[in-house]
């Protein structure tokens, strides 16, 4: 396990999920970062969700 002092002595590495602007700002500042384009799934009506749960 890594000790806290070791973590604080290294440059951060970030996995950014969703907010591309945040990712671009990290990169602009020289932070090692990876970006995952993610959006929450669309909200379905409850009865359609129930049907899909039974099928899947």
C-alpha cells in the first residue's frame, strides 16, 4: 500500500468523467489526465423501466 507521503510527493494523475472543460483545464496546467465522455442515461418512464427490467 502506498503511504500518504508518497502520494503527496508525486504529480497528480486524474481520470475525468463527463466534464470536458475540467479535463481541458487540467491538461492546460500540465496535469496528466484522461477523459471519458459520459452522460447519465436518459430517464425513462417508470412503466417502461419495469418492462425493460423484466426483459433484461
